[in-house]
């Protein structure tokens, strides 16, 4: 199990360094399958926060703090209500809802983007889209351990530069993960997985190694390719979460 966890962290972490997101989307579903829906999502929140902190340290100069402020405001507002919902509703039902919404939203974003060409559907300084996106990301982070897809949808609609997105996403993911952990520990009685000390050390080493792997790749991938990776990751996360929910509902 530990070997699979480390492999998931290496792949997800390196993608997060390159595209700005990817850890929760790629590693999350596998981690939840290995550790269970409650402990697994909490583990994804914890390790995702550590990964975001590592990437943030390398990209802090490119952060758009205005966008960050509005996105995080929307996210924090829904964290506690989402934790209450998790406590009272079944995890599979929530995962099906989150996954379906992510797939639908990204599809609509791509269609809108194609129809409008280079035009944005809203002004660059518009606050409401940021608040709605932040709320969706916060809910997804608490419910399923993924907060990236809603922000990816916003980035497609806003024509956000991929490098600026990658930088700004890190403090958002860090804040979301911390808020999700606090809300679930206080409201939903969630617990962390019972791993030995050496296993936690191995997880930490894998995080640092994934960062190094991402550093090797980040300078060799164009902005256009990065945007394609971003969209692909959002779809992977949406379908994986949807499938996980359906599997849990049937099983």
C-alpha cells in the first residue's frame, strides 16, 4: 500500500508543479481507494497542503493576491456548512454530485470559450465569478479532497495565463486544505490514517522528490501544453470522483 501511495504522490506532485494542480486529482482517487473515503480524503487534504506549500515557495512571486483573496473568501464561507453536509449525507452521493458538476462545468467552460473566441464572458476585475469559484472549490475540497477543477474552469473562461494560475493556485489550495481539515476534524469527527512514523517520513520524501521531478519538467512545457494538461486533469478529477461515488453507491 505504501508503495502505491508514494507512486501516486510522485505523479500527482510533479503535475502540480508543472500545471499548478494535479495532486488531489491524480493522487486523490487512488489514496481514497487505499485508505477509505474519510481517512483518505483527510490524508489528501494534509499531503495536498504540504505539496501546495512546497510549490508556493517556488512560485510566490507570480501570485495574483487579488484573485486569491476573493477565491479564498468564497471557499472559507462554505467549509463548515460542507462539513455538516458530509456528516449528514453519504460520501458516495456527495462524490457523484461533485464529480458530475466538475465534468459539466468544464465542458460548458470549453464550449463557451470556443464560442466567444478571445473574449471573456466577464470582466477581469469581476468579483462574483471569483466568489462562486471559490465556494465551489471549497466545497469540493471538503467533500471529495479536490478543489482544483472549479478553479480550472474559471481559468479557462478568464483566459488566465497558465503560469500565473499555477502560482496563484498554490496558496488557494493550501488555505482550502487547512480549512477543510479543521472543519472535518471539528464537525465530522474525521481522523487521520494510522501510519507508522517511518511511513510518514517516506511520504515526506516522496513529496520533495515529486517537487524535484516537476522542476525538471516545468521549463520544457509550453503555456499551450500546460493549459491542455490543466483541462485534462480537471476531467480526470471529475470522472474519477464521479466513478468513485458510483462505485461506493453500488458497493
